C-alpha cells in the first residue's frame, strides 16, 4: 500500500510545482503590463498638463485610450468619449 501512495504523492507534488512556477510567471507578466500602463498614464497626464491646448489634451487622452483597447475596451471607449467631450466643451468657451 505504501508503494502505491508514494508515486501518486510524488506526481502530485511535481504537478503542483509546475503549476506554481507557471502562476509565478503569469504574475510577473501581469505586473509588467500594469507597470507599462501606469507609465503610459503618467506620460499622457504629463503631456496634457504641459499643454493648455484642448486639442492636444484630447489627443493625449486618445493616445492613452489606444493602449487600453485590447485589455479593457470599455474603458478605452470611455476615454475616447471624454476626449471628444473635452474638445467640444472647450471649443464653445474659446
């Protein structure tokens, strides 16, 4: 009975180790993607803050939205709408 238990436990243990390694790699990839998105957001915010032109600000937001099209299309569409609304509102006041 002991002889049958050991191979099963060994197999389960090695499978768990492989799964853990894969999970660790996917977590690392997710952190890298999140960091890249954060840097894109910081660049867009800096560009928008540096520019007082509503068209340039909207273009910076659209550039940011393009980075989210694949990962979060709903958020990207919200950003595109906000950019258009920003241009319309500031075109009236100018």
